[in-house]
């Protein structure tokens, strides 16, 4: 469908560095971020200063101004002359990257060497947190908070002793989330996961029960059959899907366990479904994106053995008896989620490092505390976080007595000196920044390929259409957005999750630009998807949002013009850190063996952190990488 007229949606995008307001009839309250007089006391003003990144709408994540210098360096070979001297005193340590790993490195450095040590954290974005981004909306005077990247603290019982100590010191008690996350919210309202079949790919629009959800919950065959029969698939596609879910058998019968393991390692799950199970192409496509949010890649590029680990259909009767390790205490429920995702974690870290930047003292009050961004970089404080500063060169002094860091801010190059440097950003950039990297180490840095992804937060004035459709999450096998969902039901501190469908809330739409069906492997798909992502404009995302939400939920009362209050597109061309998978990586590669081990070796007084250096896309790995890098300093 085409948009007939501009929508009454507040958004702020950047065009050549100038704020551009698009649309007609925009509410003055939405533009200013000011709550109308007389509104609920829990509402507070956002976007009330020139510099308040969480309140910026439009294209965020890797936003305009955050990546251009790095692209000029890596793509065009541009250089910036290092100034003759620094305009400020030397630092004890400079940390490149203000994400989870960089902020954790600042914490561990202070713990090891003292809170009075001079620490400078540099980041190319206008906000701290890295992928752990916070989005705020003011909808008719009500504050809404969403996560723009790193989502949750996964299985905190398995975290290292150092990470758990950090949690204690910054005031984070994971067990409290059991009280804050309402695990019965959706079920008590009869809201289920459903499947959205879009007209462009299936010839008709359909909203149906999720057969995978039913199967995973142990649904009986007739319930599974009823769900599948409502799908716009051919008879062969429906029959194959039904047999796969209800008639498990050993599809590699007669082969040894060793041979079966080799098959599962050398085939993608899609290949296994097509070649060994003989499932139809349309049924395979239906399953392709089921784990897209976990791996950032479809099952055409991920191994069948990984699908077995995830207990996907068709693999349960192969005769494997080995079990795969689970975190200490078992798999924990996914409840460890701030309203702003892991931005809540990074905000606690920032408050611990620079108390003047944020009021309060608990994990509850940090949810609605407002950051004073001007307080992050003050001369009279030992720890500084300098944003919108892109590092372009990191080099050990010739006498071995420290490191020079050149960075670009507001178009001008500046120099900062330190005894040590922690590289806590995107690993691919290290060889471009550090001229002393050996050829072998540079190749190790280039081995992985981060996965591009987009989290779109849509603030809506009500969610009655979801309630009418009986769903809280839609899985779309082939549409542009592979999932649309209501936000996680978390209430903590002064922030209360919506309790009625008449109230405003945040919806999260996920887009991951995979390129299946073209013979591309996982890394090639990531590179192709990244280039595609850079070409998509905010207006194109907005168009897709309106089209797909209208098609899926319009029959249930959704009205884009009336319901959408704001949109933030969190674009991450370099998203998930690369994790090894047997289908395309050496079978021996794991957390302790692989190219990342060589890549993270110190380069003189330059040390390597970030989740890339642990080949793991989880917050725990980012924290552990920071501790390892700081311990290297202690040993040098």
C-alpha cells in the first residue's frame, strides 16, 4: 500500500547534519518532549536539552555522524595527521569503545589500580552503551522506554565471579527481576505467538496459530494439524510439516553416530531438511527464520548439529546420547531484562564510574533517572567518557613508554596519551587503527564477520489490535520484518508496563538482512546484508512498518495514522559478534581455540577486549573480555 498523506508521527532524522522534521500536524508536545500540564507524575520530560540521545527518534543505532570517519579510514584510506602534542594531561588508560566491554574495562581498571587513576573512554557514537542502547518516547505525556540493541542479561547464574562482583558493586541484583518481569502477563490475557503470512509472498494475508509454539509446548497431533491446515501452503507442504512435527524418526538410520555427527556438521539444517527428510521447499522456507533472532542468520547458513542442540524438529531420533552444557543451576528463564534492555546495565556502570552524571543509587531508580551528558567529560574528574569521538590511530611510543591515541571529534584530530590502551570496540577496525599489528594477527581480526540487524521501536497510543488478534508476537516467515512483538512486560521503580490495551506502549519489530537462496555462505550474507542496510533510508523503514503492520493488524483495528506516535530505527550494520558454527568453521574452534585467540594478543601496551575477542555475542563475554584485558595490564 502507499501512504496517501504524511502520518501524524513524531520523528527526528538527520539530513546533512540538520534536524529534519517530516510530517504534518505534529503534536507540539511530541516535538518538544514536554509532558502537558496535569499529566501523571510518573511522566517526565525527555528531549529537554540539546544533547539527550535517548530521546532522539528516526535513524539511530549506527546513526549519522557515528561511522563516516571510520569508513573514510577503512574504505578510502584517508589519514589524519597526529597533532604534535596533547592538549590535556596524560591518562593512565584510554579505552576505545563505551559499550558493555569498554565500561566494564573502566570498572575493572579502577578496581585494580584505584579510583583516582585517570581514565578516558572514547566512543564514536553520541551515546554510551554500544549496542546496549536506550530509546525513549513521550506519548501524550507518558514516558515509554524501549531497548535499541543488546536485549537481556542471559543466564546470570553462569556469569564469572568477576562479573558477579561488578554487579554487586554497581547495585545490580539479577534475582529482583523475578519480581519485575510479569511472566504471566500474556498468558493471562490469552495472547499467543502467531504467524503472519503476507500477501506478497503467499498470495493472501493470514494470521494463524504458531505450530512451532504448539509443538514445543507438547501439543497433540490434532491441534498441530488444525494449525497447519490454516496455513496458505500446498497440500504437500502441509503434509510434510505435519509429519516432521508429529512422526519423528531416525532419518539417518543405519549410519554410525560418528558418521551422523559428520553429516550434521557438514550440512546446513535446511540441507538436512531438504536432502535427508525430503521436506518441501515451502515448508523449509517456513522454518528458515525461526531462530533468526538468536543467530542473526537463517537455517540455510547454520549447521544441522546446531539445530539439534536447539532441539528443532527432525533431529530427536538420531540416537545421540551426549548432552550439551547448561549454565550453572540450569537454564534460567529469560526475565533479566531492564525496560531499556542492557542499557540499564550500562547506565548503572556509568553512574558507578561518574556519579555526577546520574542521580539515584539503585537498579530500580536508574530506570527513570536522566543522564546529564555534560557531566560525562569534565576536566576535574578522573574518569571521563568522551562521545562522538572516533579513534583513527593507536600506536605504542617508540621507547615503549606508553601509547598515543589520535581521534577525530567535530572534524578535527586530537591527541591523547596514556600508559595503556584497551581496544573494546569492533575487532575488524583494529588493524586499520594499529599500524603495529602483524599480518597474521590482522588476518585473525578479519576472520569473523559480524551480523547486521535492526531493532525498530514503534511507540503506539494503544495496542488494542494485538489484543483483538489474540497475539503478543508475530513471526513472519518471508515478510520484511521477521517478528513484530509487544515489549517485554517489565515494571520496576517508577516505571510501569502497560496494564491495559487502551494505554500506550512500545512495539519491537526485528529486521535482519539475510540473503538466502543465492548460494552465499554466512559471512557473505552478512556482508551483503550490511551493504543493503546502509542503503535503506528511514523513510523506507517507515513505509515498511506501516505496510506490514496495516496488513497484519488492520483487520483487528490497527490504524497507523491514529495509533503510531513515534518510530526509532536502531540500525546495527555491525551487530552480533561472530560465534563459531561447525558448518563453515573448523570443528575444533570454540571459546578457547580459534582465530580470536591470536587476534586478542596484546600489541605492546595495547590490549584487546570486546565480545569479538571471546567469539561470543553475549554481555557476559564482553565483561569477561574486559577483565582479561585489565589483568594483562597487571601482568605486564
